[in-house]
C-alpha cells in the first residue's frame, strides 16, 4: 500500500491528520498517517503507519530505509495527493530542536509544491500557508516567517500592518512579535508561516 492508495477512499474536503512521536493523547478521525513512533497511538487498524523504525519497534505498513535521504515526515508529506488542501500535524513540536527546524523545512517544501491554496498546521501553534489570500483571528502575539523570500500584505486588527507587496526575507525579523486584536487578513506570494505565541490561534481560510 502507498499513502496515495490509502487516501483514495476519502473526500478531498477533509483534513489529513498526521501523528508524530510527541502526540500526547486523544484519537483523531481518519484519514490519519502515523509517523514512526506516532504509531503507538494507533487503534487497531486505523490509518496507515509510515517510518524507518528508528524510534519505534512497531511494524510499519510502509517501512522506510533508515539510510534514506529524507525524514519520515518529509516522505509522508510528499505522498499526500494534490487534491487534499489541509494537513494537520500533531506531535512534531516539543522534541529535539533540530528536528523541529527540519519539520518546518518539510512543511515549507510541501507548501511550495502545491498548485492550489493549501494549509499545513502544527497543532494550531504554527500554521503554514501557500500563496493566496487568508484570514485568521488572533488576540495576542503572533509572528510571520518565510523560509524563502516572499511578498505579503497584512491588514486588519493587528498592531503592525504591512503595505501591499512588502518583501519578507528569510526569517526576516520584520515579521517578529506582531499583536492581534481580532480578524487579520493576509495576502502572500510564496509560502509563509504564522507563529502563535503561548495561546493557539484560530486561523480560517477565506
């Protein structure tokens, strides 16, 4: 079985849930991909498990070579068909810092390769958007980061709006420590990540 084959039986208007090694509790509706040690959260035969076994002794539905040239998460994201426009990641924050950085890189690659507006969420604490027009609601601090130079417009209930086509460099501090007080509107050319401080945000695509 491949990830694409598993996902064939699901409609494209529902999110694909992806569970990593630090998912604490709670079940998630299918479709769900269990990444290596994330498979400890699996109930019977739900979903599909993917991994190289370096952090779990559980057998994988899709076993990967430990000597491959990408992470388990990157492999899984590459396997999600284009028709799915929302991916929710659970259990990929809170472990090794280097893993977190490279998980963001995998998410950025996922967004770059989509041809239609798509969203990828790290437990609502970090939300990545493809190029497009988006809205989210925020009361409190947030930051906007790009892993490749992007242009964006930021308007609405935020302390520091950005005029049309503002250039954001890679991890540009221009996007650091903004503050929201309601509905915020984002238009971006190139993938960007919105990072919510302390309390999760509630982004909603237009």
